[in-house]
């Protein structure tokens, strides 16, 4: 059962990840992009996943993950309930979100250099 402290430890262990703040709560960025946040209720985090990644986590761990509200959720933003998720599964989700931030950075760089 990971805590807010564990969430931070895992996130900040990813290469280039930094903690910042967005809309009054902690966010975590890599490659200039937010890839995870802690919600106002610190028992919940959010991961910026693809819709396919979100679907996989929702089907595999329905008690731990749920889509964020509205268009954010449809685009892959996924809430994770820290008290009900296994730390290894949380690490997997955070790693996917971190990798997505690197892919988006790479695509943006390619567009600029063409």
C-alpha cells in the first residue's frame, strides 16, 4: 500500500523527473511535460497515459485505477488510488507516463528540426 511519500520516491527516481506545482497541488515533470500529479486528496495520484495504456490498467486493476473526469480521462489521464494499488503496479504506471513524456518531447523535436 504505497503512500504519497512512496509516490514521490518512485517518481523522483525516474531520470530527469522534477517536482513542481500545478493548480495548487504537486506535479511531476520530465522533458518539460507533466506526466504525473498528486491530487488535493493525497491518497490519489494521476498519470498521463495513452488511452490504450489506461485501458490495460483499468482492466487489470479496476479497484486501483479509474479515468479522470471528462475529456482528460478520454485522452488517457488516469487516477490511481494509492491505498489500493501494489507498489510494483504503481511503478509500472508511473514509468509508462514518464516514457510518454519522453516520446512527446521527441516528436516535438522532430517537427522543429525538419
